């Protein structure tokens, strides 16, 4: 395998890097200061779309830096997962870049679902405006009352009644729910409890203005609400939508989830690596410029060894993620389960490790809002839970690894009997 960026990737990479440097970074710090100054906290009804960000998005779209994640040459850039991975890493160096290029979660995952599984009508109504950046979307899976790391615990229901689907249940940590342009959610619920465990659940498209849908609150992450997207708790009480709102059909939820989560986890992990590179850069710049006890901080207390260890960790995480992307392209998500689970453990932990060291070398500044380290730390820590906690991914890896020794385990069981 060869992870040298393809000519198309290299071209996009140079353009993205220049766009972030010339247009996004000069706006980003001021943008978040303004958000902080006018912060409305939990009152998401007052959240507003930033004109500066919208202007950046219009510029990016005009320059062809738009929907780069989608492996469709007509609707996106037509890049493979391994080709797109370095672009996701570069975007990860900026908080705004993924949105500016219309490559931000959860919309990318939802767009891929509609592109891959949606009907012509669903694509016209929802995919087309999502690709145009005219609206935003959410994904409703995690529930407050059960351990949602085990999806078979899900209590929310999507039951067929005549020509309609009736939705009931509570969902939370629904990212993007507070955005003024968030108009549709993909809801995952239990349809047939008597079916086998992988055919009990369905995914349903739900307009957020449907009767019975109520946003209860926004949830802060380490005290921050991530305006204007946010992470919300939303209740569905006898919400009725047409049967045509099933994605693929009843009982196909797990099949769709596998197709959705594979590429999305690659994107998350590569953005983590980009964020880790930014944190390491901040650490080194601070360590060179700051002097204590007559020496630059980089020359004190084993900081050079720490820098070396962080460089090794970032590069290892990148190579592992590129390998997972290559395998996903080669054999599909089911064939790359172990590798995808591995990077989901490794990348956020590496980011957390790098940011923690960067905070330490910044001293009091590291836990202030003068540098972006607390936001990067929150990103890392939250991602160790999002799309499955570390323990679940380690469980998947162990199960697949032990399956290679099935004959030995069977032999020892028989001897024990």
C-alpha cells in the first residue's frame, strides 16, 4: 500500500491549506470571541448564523472547495476515503474549516446515508439542500435512559401504523440540533423487537417541525454550548411521518449504520490528527518563546523527550488511520471493523495527550480562552465517547482478535468438559 497523496489530493490539499491560512484563520479567533461576547447559553432560540462564516462558505463553494468528502464526482470531489483523509486532517487544524467546506459532522454522515440509500424523493427534498449548504441536519441515536453504547438497549420506537410511522422516545447528545438551519433529523428506533438483533431497528427521516417533536434543552460540554450547533435533548411524542420516510425500509437501521459510521470515523480521526498537529505547534512555539530559570521551556524538565514522544504518537496515529482508510476502500466497513475501532481509540487519545502537554507548558494561559487548548481538549475527550466509547471499540478489537484462535478456545473448552 502507498499512502502518498494522489495528484488530486495534493492539489486539493494545497488549496485547502491556502484557504485556511488566508481566509479562515484570520476570521476564526474574532468569530469565537464574538460568539462568547453575545453568548446566549442554553437559550438556543436566540442562536444566530454568523454572516462571516456564511461569507466564507460562499467563497469556498465558488472556489470548488465544497463537499470534498463525498465519493461522487458529480456531487462532490469523487475522492476515495484514503484520498480524502489528508484533507480531513488539514481541516482539523481549524474549528471552522469543516463547516466552511461543507464537510462537518453530522451532516457529512447524513448526506452519505441519503446519497447511498435514499430514494429519489428523499434526495430531492433533503440531500440536495444539504449539499448546497442551505440547511443542516441531526442524527438521533443516543438516549438518556439506557446505555446507548449497546444499540440493542434502544427504547425509542418507530412503529408502522397503516401508511405512517409513529415515533416515540427521548434522544440526547444530538449534535447540530440548535442550529437555526437544522431542519431534519435521522431518527433510529425499534421497529420489530421479534426480529433478530440486527434487523429490529430502522432509520427514519423526521422534519424537526413535525408535530410532537420538541427540543427540551441544549447540553453543555465542559460548560460550553458550541453555538450555533449545540448538542441537544429532543423528545418524540407520537410523531407521525409517512412510510416513505423510512431509509431503505423497516429493519435496515444497523445495515445503514455500518455504512454511515465507517467513513465518518475516518474523518473524525483525521481531524483529530490535524488538531493534534495544531496543539503540538502551539506547545513548541510556547516552549521556544517562554523562558524560565534562564532557559527556554523546551530545554527544561524533559520537555524535549515529551515533544519527541508526541511526534511519534501523532505519526503512529496517522499511519494507523490511513491504513484503516485504505482497508475501508479495499474491503468495505465490515472488513475493516478492527482497524476502524482501533483508530477510534487511538486518535482522540493522542489528541488528548498532546493537548494536555500543551496546556501544561502554557501554564495558566493553557486553561484560559486566550489559546484554543481547552476547546481542543473538550473535542478530544468528547470523541472518546462519541460513536462508541473506548471500551466498546476495544471489545470489538478483542472479539475479532480472539476469533482467530477459535480452534484453540474450542479445544480448551472441550478439555475442560
